[in-house]
């Protein structure tokens, strides 16, 4: 079998890179949506008080 030339290898890799970039550009999974978690810390109108438990 004949060895591929340098130009053939460059063309092959360039096509594979374009194919990879196209595949990743098409996917828009969760990039347009915000966080799924809402109101994580509860109302911010008061500060929660932590007390040490006595033994």
C-alpha cells in the first residue's frame, strides 16, 4: 500500500478537526438555560443565627 503524502495527512486531519468543531458547535445543551436551583439560601431579609450546642 502506498504511503500517504504529507499533504494528504494534513487534509485528513483538517477534515477531522472541522467535523469535530461542527459537532460541538451544533450542541446547545444547557447553555441557554439558567441554573436549575432557585432561591438557594432562602429569604435574605434576616440573618440565620447559629448557636453552639452545649454538651
